[in-house]
C-alpha cells in the first residue's frame, strides 16, 4: 500500500491540475483590457472573438401614427333650388399612408439594429371626407311663371271691340251732350221742330246745351218731327246686354200727343218700341234695352207727334249714351 502512495499522489496532482486549468482560463478572461470593458450592453463580439454585437437595438419605434383624420365634412348644401342635384360627393379620402418604415438596419456588423422603425404610419387619413355633398339642390324653381298679366286694358277699349263700338255712339263717361259754341248737333239729323241749343225752361241737365222739340217755346200743332242718332255698328256686341240711356224732361198733351222711341236694326225700323205722354217736369234718367238690336246698322231716333189742338212745352233730352252691363 505504501508503494502505491506516490502513484496516487501523482494522479491526484494531475486531476487537480486538470480542474485548475479551466478555472485559471476563466480568471484570465475576466481580466480584460479596461478599454474593451465598455459594458454599454454592446457585447462586442468582434471577429477576433470580441463578439462586437453592438446590438444597439435603438428600436426607435417612432410609431408616429399621425392619424390625421382630416374629416373635412364640408356638407356644402348650397340649396340654390335649381333641382340640378349636383351631388359632388367629393369624398377626398386622401389616406396618405406614408408607412415610412425607416428600417435603418445599420449592418455595420456592429449589428446597430437601429431598428428606427420610424413607423411614421403617417396615416394622414386625410379622409378629407370633404363630403362636399355639394347637393347643389339648385331646384331653380325658376318656375318662370312670367304671368306677364300685361292685361294692357288701355282704357278697357283697345282689347274689347264692343266697347269701341259703344264709344262710337256715346258712353256714360262721354255722353252726347251737344256741347259746343254754338251748340253742336254733330252727326244727328233732325226733321220737324227738333233742334239743339240753350234754354232756360228747362235749363240743360248738364253743360249749356240740350236737344228739344223747340228751344225757347212750345211745339207746333199737328206736326211729326224726328231726331235721328247716327248709325253705329254694334255687331261686335251681339249676345251682350246693352242699354240706350238718356236724361229727359217733358210736358206733352195727354193723351193726344206722344213721344216714341224707334230702333233701326237688320235693315228695318222697329217702330214705337217705347213711348211717353203727359208730363215729367224734372230731369230723370231713362233706359231701354237694345240687346235684341245689336247689328251692324243700329240706329235710334226720337219721334214726336202732335194733334191739331192744344200744345205744351214739349220734350227735352240731354246726355245720351250706350252702356253694356
């Protein structure tokens, strides 16, 4: 056993040496040059075993996510009522998605993984939803209802031939009054005692002139006299209601002397369509409907007849005209 001792000791020394070498190596590794010990987390595994893995992992993840959602929603509803419905629906959806992913992988073997993931996801979602729904509802209700009611009623006569015809005889606004200096009979035609002039018994209804059987005296015995109005074309008034009107003062021997109204129409005289006798010694308005006589040769006349005895003052007429109702 003793002789084995040295052998065992030498084996033990070898074993201890073997166990010490790795320890010593590890120790030597730890005594690194201070310049290299920049423990900046760089793990510099350089190609000579320095492992320069400058894992600068700058992971700059700039995740800008600018999400500019510029929803301009202009809704320009220009309601100009032109029913043009311009519906511009401009939806400018500019979605600028800049996705700048600057992956600056600085492969400087320095593995400067400057992963500058500048995820500038500048999603400039300029969703300029310029919903310029320019619903230019231009419904230009230009219902150009140009109701040019140019009813050009020029004295109400230009557009109405019947009124023009009536005016040719005399109207309520411009009656036949025989006015003038001297008194003017115009287109009237007389036989017998009829005449126009100025009298005091009776004085004229209006103005200074009047029509009478005798001006300034009594009518003549046993006489027929007539006062003819001018002929007028009233055919344009056919179907209308038209009246002959006048003011009258009279004193006639009753029942022997008479005043008659005759109307000429369609080529013939309609005799004594109306008549008067006796006395009405004040001015009154009288009317007679001539609606049945509206022809192109309409004419009126006053006819006075006296007998052989007894006379009176007579008949006086003023302001004669035709009127439509």
